[in-house]
C-alpha cells in the first residue's frame, strides 16, 4: 500500500498534468487531501459520472440548458423531452420538498440535508427510468439507448454555516450523486433568495474559503465535482465586515442597527467578486435583477479579459417579468446571445414549481366547473404528446410495474401474479 506521501505525490502530479485542473487554484495541498481521505475511499459512481458528463457537455455544446426539478418524475420527463442536465433549486426544496415537511420561503430554514436527499430522490427516479427502458429492449438490440442519468447541478445556498458546514454539505451532495454544486456569497444566517431584499454579503475572502472547502470535500471524495461560485452583490446592500480590502471600495461608511456595513450594489462589485472567485470555481454566476443582455455582456467581458477560459452560468429566472422587459424577438434569441458571451450553463431555477402549480390549477379549475370534461382534455393532451416521446399516459408502466413483473418472473417463472398483464392499462392503452 502506498504511503501518504506517495499518494500525495501522485495526486499532485494529477493536478499539474490534467487539463481538468488547469485553471483551478487550491489553498491546500495534496497531502492535506490524502490525510483527510482515510485508508478506505468510497466510490461515488453517480457523482463522478455526472461531473465528467457535465464537464464534457460544457466544453462541447454551445450551452447546457436545464430546468429546475421539484420531483423525481419531473426530472424523468425533462430528460425524456431532451434536456441533458437537471437543476435542483434550494428555493423549490424550501417551498415543497424539504425534510421538515414544511412550506418555507428561500431563507435556509429547512434541514441542511434536504437538498442532498432530493438529489438522491431524482437520481433514484432516473435510475428507475433507465432500468425500465433497458428491461424493455430486446436481448440482441444494438439501438442507441437513452442517456437517463443526466448530471444534477444542486443548490447549497450559502453553505448553512461556515467552511466546515460547506465541507460536510458538499460531501453529502457527492454521496447523493450531484455533479455540480453552487454556493452563494451571502451570510448563511441571514440568507435570502437572490430576488428578495435584506441580503447580507460576507467578505470576498470568506467566500473563497467556502469555495475551497467545497473543492476540498470533492478532492477528499476523489470526485471531479464542479464548484460553482455565485455572487449576490448585484442587489445586496449589506456586508458583514470591511476586513477584506477588495470590498472596501464599495463600503459607504454607514452601519445598520445590526452592525452590518452598507455597500454599493451593482455590476461593479459583482465583477470584483467574480474576478476573485474565478480561480477557485468551475463556473461563475452573477445573480441579476432583470434579464439584461448588455449587463450580461459587460460582466462576461470583464471576467474573460483576465480569465478567458472561465465558464459562466446564467439564471433565466421566473422572478423576472420577461415580457415587461423584452420583446418577443429578444426573448427568442436571449439564450443564444448568452451562449455567445460564454454563459455555458443556462437554467430556469423554479420551472418545476411554476409548471406544477399552473397545470394543477388549470386542471382543478376545469374539474370544479366542467367535471370529467376537464380531465379528458388533459388525457387527450397526453395522447397528443406521445409522438414526441411522452410515455406517462401509461402510468403503470411509467412507475415500473412491468419492471417488477420481470423481477417476479425471474424469481418464479411460472408465477401467475404478475401485474401488468390483464390490467386496464394493458387493455385500453396501446404501447407507445
């Protein structure tokens, strides 16, 4: 067995020679990583596979586009429809998917392991979809298969504490199978949604510690996870301390009753923080207040002037009133324009929340006033979507009934208790 120093030397060589790490700076050593790993290192297959896949997509596609999933089934439908990545929003977990079983605003009120648990839930749903699809293939089929295990980019909010909390949270994300994780530069105890007021920034250097804590966790786990740095300086007007000289140019000199420093918000502090975070992150995300291509371009150009290979991320947020700001032509080209600027990961954070609520309200309103006619419209819409690849019309099959019939038959080939044969679904719904 190799000694700690030998393993550290091998890891150091990997960091120096692998292009994956060409632009990444670490504030710790390879020996630090090996000392923290222990003698037995678990293999995190889904996280490793997802991280490698996401990195590949970010460097081969004009942009990777994702929607925020709030359930496992939503993620399955996203992948079936053609999306190649899944976004997992802490806002959505707070609102309707946390382990406290509560409805919360996006203020880090839920248990810190809620997002890792949702990552696991989504991966479980994608794994089941893969198992179902694989089991339905003919034994000699060589047809291309659906890539079900889309990489998940998950929200770690402000880390739920200091660097040690960020370290442990990142490990939990990796264990659950996340490909990438983002951390924002707010004070965790005062954390707010990026589109709420009252946000308090931490010093630039403190957030660099958070990013390195996350990177250290990934290195200890032996997974090339993507660390995403988000800054909320665009609209945050408070700062915990002026200890970092990089922040002092934006401090106004005023203090709040809580003792926080007032700072000037806007694009300039976002650029300053983005430049500081770039060496420690795989992607940079500036949270914005409006969908503004000129502003996005100015940020991208400022970052790439010093870090030309830096990847960028953009939140096409449902918090924006899109038509109030942009015409149809600009909306149509918006993401293409972003991609040309270097925004390689583009996502709609709360897509799942809005799609779920609007569709259920429309159905419920129709059902309340028109009885079964409303539901039949939904069913007909499902039938109409089947030529596009939609299969959830056959809900028994979608949930894995046929898959578990195969389990039953493998155990007892003569069993007469299989479920799908003889079901109403088999009799009334043709296979897609």
